[in-house]
C-alpha cells in the first residue's frame, strides 16, 4: 500500500472486522450494562476459541489497526507538508522578518520571536533612553503561524539573577535563573486543525445544501430526467483574541525579562484561548463558533452502549451521512480513562496490560485528549482541509502603553492580539458523542 486512500480503505475494512468480533462478544449484565464475553466469538474460526485466545487475537487486530492508523497519519502529514510547501513557495518573495542580514537571510535569521524583535527594535531602545514618555506602538510583517510556533520555545536561561542582602553585612544570595511555571492547560486541539491565511474580515464560502440526482432510464423521445442542486452562502466572522500583562519600569529596562513575558505568557495565552474557542466557542460576538456549536453537526448518544461502540457509531454517521473519512476522536481525559481501563469479564485489559503505556487510539484513529469541554461528551470527525479550516487574519500585534493610573505607579501594560476565523465546510463530517 502506497497511497493514503489505499491505507484508509484497508483501515475501514479492519475496523469492520473488529466491530463484528465485539458484536458477537457483547452481553448484557443483570444491571443492564453491556460487557464482553469473548468465549462467545465464532467469527475468528475454529482455531481461535476461548476468551484468552480471542482476547489475544483482538489485541493483535487492534495493534494492526493502530499501525494502519499511524501509517494514515504519516501519509496525511506528508500530503499536508506538500501543500504547505506549495503555499510557502507563493510567499518566498515577501520581505524578510526583522533581524535578517543581507538580501538573503537564513531561516534562523528570518524567524524570530516577538520578544527578540522587540529587543532589537531601535525605536524601542530610543524610547527607553528618553525615559519612556507616553506609549509606543510596533507592527511587524510576519506570518502568525511562524510567530506562534516560536512562542512555544520558552527561553528562561537569559533572565537576570537577583542579589539580595539583609541589613548590614551578610552573604550574598543569588537567585537561580528562570522560574518554575504555574500549571495550566496545554494546547490540545488546534494542532490537528488545518490552517490558512486570509485578508478578509469575514470568510464567505458556498455550501451545496441540496444535491438530488434525478438520473433515470428514458424511453426514446421521452422527457429527460432532471436533477436539483442548490447552493447556500455561508460566512464566519474573523474574531479578535487578546491578552495583556502589566510590567514595571524596571522590567521594561530588563530586555530578557520582556522577551520571556512576550513569548511565554502573552503568546501562549492567545493560543490557549484559541484552542478553547475552536472547540466550544458559542458564536456570540466576540466569540468564535466552535465545532460543537456549529449547526448541522451530527449527534450520537451513548445510551447503554460501551463508549467505544458509541464512537464507532459516530464514525459510521460521519461516513454514511457526512460522506467523509473520520480521522480523529476528541475526548476528555477522564472519559479516555474509562476506555483505557476497560476489561473483559475475566479481567483482561482490552487496551493492553497496565505494564504498557497502551496506544492512544480507538478503532484505528488517534485520540486527542482535550479539556476545554467538560467530561461526558466527545467528538469524532474528519479533520481535513475540505471540511474544516482555521483562518488567520493578521499578524500578532504587540503594543506598550499606559492604562489608568500606571503613569504615577511606574508601570506599563504590554498587550498582544490576533484575529482568526473557523469554518466548517461540511458540518455533517463531525459527530458529537454524548452521554459518556
């Protein structure tokens, strides 16, 4: 198998085989819950009988599914890389980013963090020398995705050490470089959503909402059959996401400190909020409309089914109604925990022994653990460019100025913002799984 379509076709066939095994093994307990008795399975042939033998075969089938899923992921990533290369070729002639040397700066010179660009800005250093009168604005011509990626590389070794002494003569105390970050939710979903650039304030596109094929056999001289195709214009507003942090005059003079704040706090804060909005944003201005709140996505209730069965039924809806190939499951970590700990009636862990990490895959598809949505509901969908795209409208803008009484307090506010829009070209390519 060498093409993505061939791998996906085999993956779908193997999913159906494994589903048949689970259907045969499924039993209902006295409490009404569903479980699995693998001794009931006959579809694997006479050579595979008994719960342990069947469980081992099921694990082998699941491992094969995971291997196929990983192949599909790699091939899909390769195709995205090819498309990305084509897009980058279109913008090779754009001006180099600040800090580039000569007419042909290297990649390392061109891609700088916002903190580094701010530190190298002559207007900024001149403003510091003048005593920081009033405010100052900066605007850079950069690709937002480049800057957001650079923002994840938090450099703490350049932060200044602080020496403090008590009254009188005392041994010096040197503060260790850097700092221990407080806990926060990582980025979890936006990495699997295709991204693109836009120069518009509103993303408009046409969706074929009616597709009725009337093709039919016709007698000689008879009236031709007629089909009906209707298009509807859809739109998604570009929304702004912002973050800011107050800093003292001393911190403004401490360039590495400024770089750390811009990269490690403001940029991450903007991306983290975007990660939440694309999943659960309610669409009421100024919010984006997240995937689960887009009209037209499908729903699959778990009911009395085991969680994996509910997600498989969601996959089936994506295939048969959405006419798309499902690529990912999205689940809260607590819901995934319940799946990972599932056991057969005789105590065999379905997703692998506790001594193993176990694959974060289900029915051959990658499982993305996302906490932006409360436990109890999940999502299965086709995260491919024809069906979903996250558009970036403008580069990240950094500004420094006064707010309120900061002038007399010796403070400034550093702020960052970005603008983005999310479009679902085919909502039925996604299915909301509830009741987990």
